[in-house]
């Protein structure tokens, strides 16, 4: 299920673009009582998951009850 879509393989998203995208996607998902964010581990650093997690926290506030890093799910090459 796609809640929001932007960009392309040739598009570089700025921090503001990424934040707007996260906020729009979360808004489109509807009201939540609580949320869990599961970002990938450091082997996926280029994914910008740290920024995405921060934007989720900024949008959700106290409704973001936990962040569970997905540790050890990828091999580092």
C-alpha cells in the first residue's frame, strides 16, 4: 500500500523534501494512538533511516512509543 510517492532514481531529495514526504505519508495513514519505528541497522546507512526516524518522532511526538533498530538482519559486505 503506497501512502505517498515522490522522486525517482535520478532525484536527490533534500532534508526538507524528505521531511515533507514523511509528514505527508504519516498524515495519509490516519490518526494513530501509538507507533513503533523499526529502522535498519548501520549497514544500510545510505538509506537515511536516521533522518526518517527523526521525522517520524517530530510528527508523532509522544505517540512514537518505541524505536527498535533491526540489528543483525543484514550482512556487511
